């Protein structure tokens, strides 16, 4: 579903999921284009405030869906 928004609107797609699921854990596949860019620049910068505002029982799970999972986690 993320790629249906297009590369230039990846942040908007992530933000929409935060809007749709304001409470409870939510897992977001974030490797549609570049998981490391998504983690550092989108989740860790542009949307950081939104993520930090989530309650303790409303974890954001940034999920890769391709590549070597062990290597991705190490990165």
C-alpha cells in the first residue's frame, strides 16, 4: 500500500497509517524504497514527534519486508 502513494509521498503514506491507527501497536512495512532512509529521515526526523507522542501501549513497529532480515536489523 505504501508504493501506491508514490515515492515522493512515502512520508504521507506513513503519516496516514499513524492517523488510521492512533492507538495500539501498528506495524508499517517501510522498505518500499529504502528502509534506512525511511528510518533515519522519515520516521526518525519528519515523523519523530508523531511517533514519540504515541502511548506506551501503542508501539510503532518499522518492518522490513525484503532483504536479509538479520543484516537489516544490524544496520
